[in-house]
C-alpha cells in the first residue's frame, strides 16, 4: 500500500521526486495525451514488468485513471492548449500534465 502518490518518495525525511517513477509518469501522460487508451497503456506497462509499488506489477485502467485524475500532482495544461490547434483538442478528459515535471 502506497503512502505517497506514484512518482514521489521520502529522501532524508523530505518528500521528493522518485526519478524512475517520474519517467514512467511522463510516459503514461504522453501516451494518454497522444490518444492511447488506458487499457493499451496498462498492457504495455505490464508487458515491461514496470512496478506500481515495490514488488507489485498490475497496471489497469482504474489505477491509470486514478493517476491521471490525481490533483496532488496535476494541473490544467494551459501550455498544451495554447500551442495545440483547436481541432486537435478532442481527448475524452480535461488535458492535464504533471506539474512537478515541467
């Protein structure tokens, strides 16, 4: 059971970015914003045996939706909206991106 959101860890008693997980988060959001389904993303992560928590491999649509909707590290992606033509902004969810990785 995770005590911190995916992509974070404790270092010297302080919450910090976990670099390996941060790379996975970037991949997840990039794939999602490029139109990949949550099922496709989950299947790829499972094929690559990428852990969600130490010793836990088991990505699914629910887990990915939780990450995508988690406001602890997300914000509305205004920069993306500003540089993307209007007709290409038709993804099913509000565009969000990881604030801590910009």
